C-alpha cells in the first residue's frame, strides 16, 4: 500500500488522538478522575500508534496465512473428491455384481423349478412302476409256463438245453435279489432264442431213440420245417415224424442231401438247395 493512501488515515487518527487528549486535559482540570482519563487516552494513543506502525506486515502475514489455509482446504477437498470418486466407482461395481447375482439366482430358480417338476413326474412314474410290477410278475410266470409247454410240444431238438433254460428262468423269477426288469429281460431273451430257431439251420450231435434203440447221430434242424438225423458212420438217415411223434428211418435218397445240410450248418460248405422230407399238416 503506498504512502499517499496511508496519509489521510494517519491524519484522521492524529486528529482523533488530539481531540481525546484535549478532552482528557479538560477533564483533568476537574479533578483526579480527569487525570486517570487523560492517562487512559494517552495509553490508547500509544497503542494506536503502534498498531498503525505494524499494519502492512500484519496484512501480508494474514494474507499469507489465508493463502496457506486455502491451499490446505483445497487439498482436503481434492482428497475428499478423490475418495468420493473411488467410493462411487466401488458402488457401481457392487451394483454390477448384485445384478449378476440376481441373473444367476433367477437361472438357478428356473433350474430348481424344472428339477422339482421332474421329481414330481418321477414320483408319479414310480407309483406307476410299482403298479406295473404287481401286474408284470404274474405275466412273466404265465410266459414261462407257455414257453415250457411250447418246448415240450415242439420238435425234439436240443431238448435238454431248452429245458434247462426254462428251469433257470423259474429260478430267476423266485429270486428276490434280481430286479423285475432283469427278470423280464431274461424271459424275453428266452423267447427270442426260441424264435431264432425257426429261422436258422443248425446241426449238433446227440442221442436219439429209433424203434426202441438208441442212436448217436448228427441232428440237422432246418428252421421248424424239417428235423433229420444221420448216424456218425453215415449208414442210416432219418427224420422226426411230427404226426407220429417219433423218429423214423428214411430211404437212401436223402442220405447225400442230409450229409450236405449238416456240413452247411457247420459252415463247412456253402449254402445251397436241399431236398428234405417235409410233413404236411392238414
């Protein structure tokens, strides 16, 4: 601040002090109280003069302190702003995580609903399975009985093997440790084997009774159309007479064809047409 600006203020202060001194001197003439007043005015004048002398340095010091306080306040504001931005970014990230969890929970809920629906359907099916099991057990028993009767009334080929199969089926049906599904599978498999016999050509060795005499022969099965035999030495050839229910000897004209059929069944010769005795039923 320039001297020209300070001069009016200084002049006013001097005039005020001069006036106070004059007033104090006037009061001093009036007694002790006047002396004390004049002393106070003199002290105030001295303090004012001292304050006037330190005005510029004090102003600069105050300005410096204000600037320093402003810098510190701005630093605090900047720190708070940065912290606020960090918290806002973290808040937005948390919102994204929450939204992702909501989507995930909705997906899980749909899966749970589907599983509960499936469990309900399975429970209903289990009730139906129990009912089916109660019905299928007597059905399997009737099927095995029918199979047994069929084997006894069918052509007499592989009789022991087929009877043993029926006996095993009955044992399986009586076992509590075998599931109903497995029992039914075994019964169906036995029926399938019997069905395949009617579509295949098969040859095996076995013992048969011909006219009350036992023969060891090679037996040839051609579907369920013909069942013939030929002794091991090839001297005797015969067939099963279904109408009569016995083995009968054939004449020699079938000897070669039966021998070739046995070789074909054993895959020792290629398949070809064979003349065979066939019994026609009325």
